[in-house]
């Protein structure tokens, strides 16, 4: 924002004035002008300020008021003699010096502006202020090259790589020179660590096309530790956690007092990322931070680090953290068992979970049992999965037993378990899966179907292609209106999710369900899935007749509102979201 | 033919001249009688916005429709054809077959503050918008797309080469006709979309022989003014309302800041403005501060005016006499009478800046501003609606576009679509 219209500064000046009775009088004198200015009556406001100046030539609020109002009225030239007079009376006032520079800039007299700035610099040889105000006055007039030269003259005269770096960084950013801006921000944080938050916030706005250049500028071989940490923060903001950690890690090679703060900030920023890589680098940062923290703080951070590393899929790093710290902490023990399960070392996990003297809480133990049971299912070990649940009577365990019964082909038992578990066990996705499965089981009259159970188990174990074939075989043994269409629909959904070659299979399966038609939700659901698949693979025009057919053929179906939405999107009538 | 060539209503039966394409779709057993479908527009309607598109489609195909003003929220009557039923079903639009019940409906209309207006010719719609996508949405474009009403995008070159005569209805996107890029030039300095906007406008001005962008925009504003005077329908929202009038009033005055045309604005601009050239406003004062994204004191809310900014309230639609004032009645057809307000760079219009004779269609009761206004100019009419997006009260630059499938009953968007169908109406002679 232009400093010439800086209301906050005006307010601050007025407030500062209140400490001194003489200054109170000054503030009161310009008060009406201030109000007139706020209501847009600039000429009237200027008259008030001029009246004040006549009796008090160095009244800075009045002079600043004139700077604002006369600019709007295109009468800035009237201000120059007043400012020169005031500056003569108070030659050491930085506010008056700055104002004088801005007036020359507003009057487009760069030569005079430079002369005045250099004269000020002679009177204050160690100060950055003359060069700063000179450059800013030019920048406010969008005279970028001249402003840059002013700052660089200051840097050369005063010496120091980081001198006026903040001003140059902001200038380069305004011009769109993001790479140069990054270099200057690097110098600025090296000199003044307090500006790092501002630097990161400013550089976060760099256009995507400039990200690489900005990052390179901050991590160049000559870059300081602070500049590299700034790079890591900016990269996190851009959603590049891998590159962010690559910038941060080398700065931790030698201990420094700012490292814990930098790591904690890195971990907090990485917490905003939901990608596996985001979790992974957060885990890495927390693990390093934990090593710097004493006692329980470090232990808690380490446990959190392990969880993050597991969420990020880095089991090796997680295990390394746990093995390096043989905590008796229950959280860490639970994390280690999670890790063992994720690493498919189920027998060891089971052994540790069964050990009588662990510090694991009851809630964590129940969660681990469920996780272990799911992992056993994933290996097709249904009996051991049921055994892992033990005598747990929670709704989550009952729901899990329902799935185990389903995979055994005992459809009636599965249905009863799902009913008993109710709609709220576990999270929303799990509840939706159960409800969908209950809808399928309702259509099937048989109490058991080992074929279907085995097919669904194959699916649960992640072998999609084999599951599709098994589901088709199982469907062929079911009556047309007794579950066959629903099972084919599941096979089609799996094939559509699989993508690639399986898309043709999916289309064939959806086609079969739609052509067969009849009662039940499968035909409209299949047609909707078919359409979604077509839209996804860029064949929207082919999806439109299917969606229209669905809407017109099944007007009371629960799928119609979603079908209309997909139809709108296929036609391009509503924005993509 | 411009829709100004209105003639006296001669009949109210629907669908007597049915488009061949649709005629073919009639079930053979139903040709002897012409039954109708009522599209209710009260709370029973399942998609108010798409109902306009269905009605438009009917008249676009040569069918006749009727707008039943003030009857169940401003319902429509269209021929009961399979093709239209199919479209209604696909789009989730509630329709009700009416045969014998129509006699009672017409009786009720005759006896109440209601009227039936025939809709005959689908207006050709143009949207004045730059070729590139701006980082903000446009309510009218979205409403037209959602309702399925076709339109053509035009911009300065088309306007300056006389293409406006090819259209019945013109909507102005959020253009700043003062040529100051909505006064974002300094605030959003460095943004790529702004740089592109400046470059595109400057190039266009040069190509069309204008020295500056403000000069070009003034010429465009004058062409639009002539278009309305010759019988066109103009609909504008947000910034376009205020700035087109400023551009017209400032035909010989520099009201653009230095960044826009290289010269400071005329210090006596206010005194030199010629409001006789404007559509709606008079006596406005220019906002001279280039850093304040506000144009004048015409706007009541001053969303970017710092301490001058006013909070949002709600605006109320006027209730006109349908039989005496069918035009304003059409423009305010709605299932809601009080609607939450929404900001735009120009949100509302101060009453003391309206020209005498301007019809106020909606206002915030007790406030010094109005929201929705209408007027005649020569053979044409104009309608101004303040604000940016009726379903996104504080739309910010870069915000995602509003998904109208989530707002199918939007009363604010209905007002926009009333304007689109209004030029299709066949005007009756006034009874007074």
C-alpha cells in the first residue's frame, strides 16, 4: 500500500501526540480536517490543514494530511514550500525529511529528490533512512529502476550484504522479479531473523512458474542457514514437502540455538499437508525435534513422529525412531505394534499385544486388535482374524465379525452382525460400506454362498482382477432378481476403479445390468456409474444419453439428483468443483 | 425486428402456431386439442432457474408460451408436448398438466392482481465480456448456462463494428467503463490476470484507433446507449451499472486516473459531467483517490470505501399492478419478496442520485439506497441490478464460481432470468 495514504500511520501520529499537551493541541487542530478527509471532502480538509500550518509550520499530522489531500486534488506543488520551511526549522526530523522526499517524487523531480536524499545522508552518515526513504518515494511512483538504484547506492555506501535487503526484496516482488526478490529475502533473514515470517508469507505468493527459481535462489551454495530454512518453509507452503525437507535437513548438521524453533515450525506447517509425503516429512522433523527436547515432551513428540512416518508410508524411518528409543511409554509401544502390523509382521505384533505387562491403554489395545484382525483378513486368515478380536463386544468388533462371516460365505450371520453393529460403528466410510453390503445381502435369499464370500474376500485382499472374475462367476449362480445384478454392479465398480484395460470390462458389466433392468436399485446405479466412468475418461457426450435414460426411466430413484448433477457437468452447465 | 414493435394482445390460447420440430413429437391422438403444461413458480417448483430455460426453449422452437404474472410466483404456461415434458423431467422441473382447470385459473387471473402475458419470440442474447476468463464469476453468464439459454459473447471490437443490432438483449459483464480496470491497477499490481487485462485492453484500444483505454470505453458506452435508444434491452449488474453512466456523463471530461490514461483526472470533473447523457443517474461525485476501488457516490454501500462501507441488509421487491404495469411486474416475479443483499464493487444505488422517472423495482426499506432499477430510453429499456453474485454475498477475486445446481431456487438469480424472458413478451396496450 502507498505510504501516502497510510491511515494507520496517521492514527499512530495522532495517538503519539496525546502524550504531550502541546502535541494534544496539534492533534486537536487537525482533527476536523481528518474527519473531512474521511468523508471525502478533500478540499475542505486541505483548508483546515493549511490553517494549522500557518500557526504551526512543523505540525507533522497537518503536513501529512496535506500530502494526502493535495495529491488527490492534484495540488501537490503547493506543499513543497511548506515542507521545505518546516524542514529548515527542524532539520533533524526524519519525518519531515521523508515527507520532503515524497513531495519531490510526487512532483516528478528525481534529480532534486536525489540531491535532497544525499544531503540527508551526509548529515546522518550511519543511517539507512535517507536511502530507504529515497527508494520508497520512487517506488511509490512506480519508478522501479530508479528506486532500485537508490537502495543499491545505500548498500554500497553503508556496506553490508544485507543492508536495505528488505526494501529491495519488496521492490523486486512488486516488479515481478521473484528470483531477485528471493535472493534479497535470503539476505534480509540472514541479517534480521524477525522478518522470516514476513518473507515466507511474501514469497508464498510467487507464481507457480517461478517456484523453482525462488527455491534455487534461497538454497544456492552461498545461502545462509536462515535462507535455507526460509526456503523449506516456502516449499511447504507450495505443497512440496520432499523438497522442503531437502532444504531443511542440511541446516541441522551443526547444532544452533534456532534449530528447535525452526524444526517445530516446519513440523507445524507440514501438519497442514494431507499427502503421504507431507506426513512423512512431518514425522522426520518431529523425530529430530524430539531428540532436542527433554523428558516427556520428547517422548510424546517421538510417538507422534512415528505415527506420522507410518501415515507417510515410511516404515523404515518409523522403526528406526522406535528402536533407537526403547521407551516404556504406552503410546510408543502402541505405535510400534501398529508399525509391526503395517509391516505384515503379524505374529510378532500379536505376541507383543498379548504380553500382560504392557503400558498400552485399553482403547489403544482395542484399536490394535481391530487392526490386527483386518490385517489377518488381508492375508485370508479368517480364523486367526476372529481370534484376534477375542471377546471384544464393542460395535466395531461386531462389525468386523460381520465381515469375517461374510467372507466365510455365511450371509445370514453377516447380516445379523451388521444389524447388531448398527449404523454408527467406526467411521462414516466404514458405515457406508456396511450399509451397501446389507443392501446387497437383502436381495439374496440364500443363507450362505461360499462362492460370493470367497469372491468378496479376494476383493478385500486387494486382488481386484481376480475378484472381478470371481464376482462374475458368483453372480451367474444367483437368480436375476435375487442378487445377480447387485453382484455384477460391484464387479463393475471394482473394474471402473481399477481403470486401464478393466474399463472395458466395467462398461460391459454396467451394460449387462442396465439391459437386464427390473426392480431394485442396481440398474439405475449401474447406469450412473457407467456415465461417471464415461465422463472421467473424457467421453462426456456418450454419458449424456445414459444419464437422460436413467432420469426418465427411474424418476423416483435416489440416484436421480446425482444423475442430474453429473448431467449438468457433462453438458458444461455448471462449474467443475 | 426489435421487441419494441409490440402489438395489442389478440388472444391468449397457447400453442396455436407450433414449431414443426415439436409438432412431430406430439402423440397423434392429441393433435385435436392443445393441452397445456403449467410450470408453477411458487415453492412447489423443484428448479426455479431451469424453468426459465424450459420456457425459453419452447418459444425458441416457435411455440407460444404465457407468463402468468403474480400467479403462483409468476408461473409459465407452455404447450403440453412430449418433448417439453421430457426436458422438464430431465432437468427436474415441476410441471402440472392443465386442461379444464385452465378456465378456473384464467378466472382467478382476471379477478386478481394478475395477468397473462404471451411470450412469442426468443430474444437473441449477447453478453459483453472480455475473451479471457476474469478471476471472478459472472452471475448472468452462470444463470444462462445453468438454465440452458444460448448466448453469444461479444466485446469491444464487435460493439464498435455495429454488431449490437444483431441482438435483442445485451448483458454487461463486470466491465469498468471508466477504463480504470476496476481501479485494481495499483491494489493488484503484479498480478498476472491484471497484467493480461491491461495488455488486452490497451491492444484493443490501439487496434480500434483510440489513444487510451478510457477513450475506447467511452465510445463503447455511447454505442450501447445508441443500441438501447434504437430498441435494445440492456441489463447490467455490479460495476457496469455505475461506470457506464459515468462514462456517458464524462464524454468530454477526463475522469480516469493517471495510471489509466497517462494524465491526471480533471480537477473540475464533477462540475463538467453531463448527466443528460446517462441512463439512470445524475449529480454523482467522482471518487478521485486512485487507491480506493470505488467510482463515485452513486453506490450506497461503498464496499471498498473503508469507513464509508455499509453493512448488507435485505432488499424488498415492489408489488406492481400486473394489468397496468406489466413490464415492472415481469421484472419482479419471484417466490420471495424479501431477499438477502449481496456486495459488488457497485452494490446499490443512492436514491438521491437517481434521475426522475427511474422505476425502483427493489429497495432496502429505510435505507438511502435502492437495489434494482429500470427505465426507458428511446425505443428501448435498461435494467440495473446492484451487486455481483446473489448467492455469494462477499465474492472475492479468485473465489470459485458459484455452482447453481446447489441454488436452484435462488430468488436473486430469478430476477436476472426475469430480464432474459422479458423481451420475449408481447406487450399489451395500457388500459389507462
